[in-house]
C-alpha cells in the first residue's frame, strides 16, 4: 500500500516535464491523479502511461488562468474520484522571454504570463478548496521558478 492510497491529487501542467514527474510519483504511491493541462494530448499521454503501470489517472483540459475552466477541472475530479486531497500548482508559461526586468516583453504576453504563472495558482486553489475542506483538509503545493 502506498503513502497516498485512497487519496486524490490534481497536478496542473502535468502533460509533460516536472508536472508529469509529480503525477507519476503520486500515482506510484497509490493516489488517483488528475493530469490537468491546457495541452490535452500531452495530458492523455501521461494518463495512459500511468494507467499502463497500474495507476489511476484522468486527463483533464484546464486553462489555469480561467476561473470556469478551473472549476470544471475540480468538478470533473470530484465526479470521477469522489473528492480532492492534493493540488500541485505547477502550470506555467515562459515563451522565451528575456529576464530583463520584464521591460521588453509584449504587454499582452506579459498579462497572459501573469495570469497563468501567478494568478493561476490562486484560481486553482479557489476551485478546489471547498472540495478539500469536505474531506477534512489536504495539501497544496505552489511551484515557482526564476521566471
């Protein structure tokens, strides 16, 4: 029995990279995992890989900067697995920006960058909080980078 048996975790940005590693690790420890990503093809591939290893996973398309999309992600998780115990806010974009104090970044891209990388963690936390509370609490991990 794994450390996270009978637990449900959502990992945003899990269609590849670090998010995929988080999701696979949770699944190996027994958690049912929602692979949440705007790239649904990547999410489906990761979910299929987890299932092939005997884990329980669901691919869900989410735009973490969109409140309705995050609420849909939470609702799909609860419908499929009965609740939410963990959220890993990992989704982020960078788009090849230079780290020059954000002085040269196109303003529209900057707004999108902030809505995903900063606001997205709060949007997703708000979407899952009441569901986590119903199960007696849980854990939320917010990942960041130098971007």
